[in-house]
């Protein structure tokens, strides 16, 4: 196996761009209802943004802000995306990191098939990925790990089990089901698949602001579960909210 790395509810509005020259590595949170300001330490700082030639590198605070701007009011994701991210932070054992992640997610608990704001999930995934990042790994690796974990959970819920039963350990059948399965988890964007060969397809995700490594992890986990061998998943950012994935197997 190989891979190539390449509502209108917001629990808080984030002001300022930490980690850039002349800026603080702390942000200000303003609750839209109560209007109270509070200081919140971002989990990434200046040392984590060494490559800032475009001031919008994947995982930077500027990247997060630009994605939030593109988030349509009312778009949602299912609660299990939130719960799985928080579970990984809890297992990591860093109480301060967990507290930060709970703050940006907007609440303490999520029901698996309830829908919650995509803007809250985006903030949570950024915070979780930086909190989980190992010294020898990058933000992308952490996101990919989070994607794999939520796919493992998805495999055990009713929708995921049904999808894999129907796939009958056929990666091709799994790929054919992706377009129909996508909206069971996301009230945000849309998915489609185009075949590029007998054992190769391109999955497109349009209008979803979640960074591509997260979906790389999801595809890796699901296609492995469907019996794919010599699996390769290569994600690419086409536009900030549009990604594509070359998926092939032996």
C-alpha cells in the first residue's frame, strides 16, 4: 500500500492570524450571542509555519480562515465525524489539547447521526490534527490518521456495514457506491466518481472545505476493508473547496 501526499452557526469567530510575523500566537474568540471576548491559544505557532510564502499553507491559521469564508451557511456534517476526532485527542492524553478542541467544537458531546455545523468540524479537525502531530510528522499525516479513524467507525455503523456488505469485498462495487453514500454523512458539497481503468477511478469531492488528506485516510481505510490490494490513493487540491483522488489497486 502506498499513498502520495500531495450553519449559519459558528460557536465562535476567530480574529487575527497567529504565527505570522508581527502577530500574536493567541487568538480572540467572540461569542456571537454573548459577545464576550476570551483569549485562546492556537495549537500551532510561528515555528509550525516555516513555509509561509503564500500565507495560506495547508494547516495554517490563514488556511483555516479562508476555508471558513467559503463555508455556506447551514452546511453540516454528522456527529460521528466530531466524536471520532475528539476520541483520538482524548486517547492522546493531553488535557489542555482536549480542552482547546472542545472549545472550538462548540460543545462537549455529539450524537452520531445528528447534524452539526461544518464550520465547527473544520475548526475541530485543524485543532485536533495539530494536537496529535508527532515531531517527525506533519499536519497532513495527522489529518490522514483522523480520516482513517472515522472510516473505521463508519464501517461499524448501519450505513457503513450496509455499504461494505453490498460491495462484497469488491473495490469496484465500493467505488460505484461512493456517490450515493456521500450525502449520508455530509450536508456539505457533493461527491462523484469517474472510471479511469478496470482497477482505477478518480473520486471528486466538490464544495467541501475539509482538507484532502482527511479524505485520503477515509479512502485508504474503506478500500482496504473492501479487499483492495496494492492500494494507492493520491489526493489533490483543485481549488480550496474542490479535491480529487486517484484511487487504484492491484
